[in-house]
C-alpha cells in the first residue's frame, strides 16, 4: 500500500475483533512511526502498549472509573468551546456516528453507552498510550501528534485499524498511576488498534474533509 492508499483508506475504527496483531507487525508499525519528524529531532514521544489481558484489565478498570462519575482531568487542556465552521464539523461528526448506530436525538442513555465504548477500547486487543515530557510544552505535544498520525498510517499500511482517543487522556490522573507513568510526563492520547470488524454498522461510514480552497491561502 502506498501513502495515498494508506491515507485515503484510514478511518477511525470503533469496533474491533478480538484477534491480536502479531508482535512482529506491531514492532514494524513502531519502527515506521519512529521516522516521524520532531523539532530538533528530540523524539519526545514515549509509548506504552497494553495488549491482551493487560488491555482488557485496563479497559475494565478505566470503564469502572468513568462510570463511577469521576471528573475528567486531562493533562493537556481540552477545547472548552468550538466556534463557526469547527462547531459545524464537530456536530456533523457526532451526527454521522449516531446515524450509523440509529441513535435518535433524545436517546441520551444510548449516547452515553456509546461514549463509554471509548473506555472499553472499542474491544481492541491493544492500546498505545502516547506521552510527552511535561516540561517541554506545546511543541513537544505537537511532535507527539505527528507521531500519532505516523502510527495510524503505518498501521493502516500494514492492514491494522486504529483510532486516536483523547477520551482516554480525559482521565490522565487515573491512567498514569495505573501504569506507573511518572507525572513528569503528560498523556497526549491513546490509540486503540487491532483488526476492525468490517461488518459492524459503526465502521461503515466515512467522514468528509473540507476542500483545499477552504483551508489554503495562496500568495504569489
Ligand atoms: C487526537 C485525536 C483524538 C481523538 N479522540 C477521539 C476519541 O476520544 N473518541 C473517538 O471516538 N474518536 C476520537 N478521534 C477520532 C476523530 O473523531 C476522527 O479522527 C475524526 O472524526 C475524523 O474521522 P476519521 O478518523 O474516520 O477520518 C480522535 C482523533 C484525534 C486525531
């Protein structure tokens, strides 16, 4: 698969099959993602991967934590509001998801259950947690974002599906101690990965993108 095929066919997978990704394939994804550019080549990302029983135990503990009514405390501030076109796109993203599952407007409990699927890792057999050094600030977090994209595209190119999850970082104060990650590192996001269930309704739709005319300003 070339770059165009990988980036055009990657999508956020929200239902995985139980089958694990062979260790050699995971290592290949990691090796490819290591080629990500970073400012001064500092490569600030660190990656913790939980697989199999470790992933299932983590998902159960995190789900219980969220269900208990824990207050989100992300290490990196989440957006507090969305304006204009960003607001519209965010809304469209939610509409697509609920339509795929036939969840109606007022069905708040079904929406909540679907939101909780984030913490069940969408049944993925693996989750990667990406952290950045606390002292390095926004550009190191940006480097980690580039790494996340490389990881997902490398995975796609090797037939592995994935989803980046800020939802996991919402509970950084639970996730870091759970894995013994020092508070000198900030949790950027999780990436659940594995083989997608291609028959599940939630994996059927694809999100749109703005035309380049909407995002690019040309000067000549
Ligand atoms: C940094 C980051 C965090 C995300 N967090 C979540 C999340 O917590 N839960 C979720 O369902 N999707 C999450 N997504 C997936 C986005 O909703 C998705 O990328 C977007 O809607 C575009 O769809 P696509 O990935 O299928 O092309 C995240 C994506 C990124 C890049």
